[in-house]
């Protein structure tokens, strides 16, 4: 029995080989993993559950097959797929999780997050995050015709790329104050998150922070079994 944690896969129609790799990964691990947690940014950009692209259809099929086989699937929203909703969850058999979720398995207790809310030095992004997570904003956004939403999404991608070029690299990482406050407020010793694309295991006096990597040069996942946590990578080729 095992538990698997992944994030920041950034699936896109522009990267069909990545979709194939994701399919093989899910098929391989769903055969022995009881739970698979996706901690945000499954897609490079998700514009709504009415997305009818070939990529959307294929990913739904992959996830539904895994859930039908008995693997429990969980999803947290990332900054790229915050519009993913109940319709997608129903079609795939996934359970949508809140932005902060306490998971307990095999004697281990961990706080799961996407991680973007911990990057408190990135003030401009935090403003956008607060707006984008507002239920009224989401409702209005999803009422916009799909074709126009695709154009909006394209502009978001361009703006995001441009903004990163003008930001200090450290601003886009989590702040230690936010990490400490969050872990102490939940009274936990382990935090698991993605978002920053800086896979590592950080040890503090108040606990441990495990950062999942993005699937760009390598694929990353966190494996949990009776022997404990193991942060692993693999080739995407």
C-alpha cells in the first residue's frame, strides 16, 4: 500500500508527450496506490469545466479509469487551474480539497497546500489570487463564452510570463514567516506543497517542509509507504 503526491504537471495541448507520460504514471501507480493527491496546476491553464478539447477528454478518461479501479483521487486548486470545479470532479471521480487540508496516512500527518498562498512577498500575485478566488469573480468569469475565455487565458499566460521576468527570483518563493505561521496554526510537523518548482526537503526546528517539483525537465512525486516519505524524480523522455 502506498500514497502518491504530485503537483505542477502543467498539462497542455502543446506537450502531447507529457500527456502520455502522465497517463503511464497514473496507470502505473494506481495499481498499488490507495490514494493519489494532485496539489494543483494539473493543467497549464484550465478555463472551465466546459472545456471540450481533446486534452480535457483524455485526462478525464485517464483519471476516471484510475478512480474506477479503486484508487482515491484528490485535487487541490493551483494558480493555473483555480476554475476547475465540481463537474470535472464528478466526471473523474476526484474529490476536491480545500486550499489547506490535513492528510493522515500510515501514522504520518501532513498539511497539504498548493503553496502559492505562502509566497507572501509577491504582493501583485497575492492581489490577483484574492480576486481570482472570490466566488463572485469565478461565477462571472465562467459565464463568459468559452471562446472568449480562451482568449483571456492566452493573455493571462502572456502576462504571467512577462511578470516573472521582472521579479526577483526570491519573491516567487515561499516566505519562512508564512510557512512557520501556517504550520504552527495547524499544529503539524510536516507541510507538503508545490508551486515554486523548487523540489527539496527543508528541515526546521518546528518541522519539515517537502516541496514537490514541476514536470518540466524531470517528473517529480512524493511517495509514502510504511518506510516513510520519499521524494522521487524520473525522466520525462
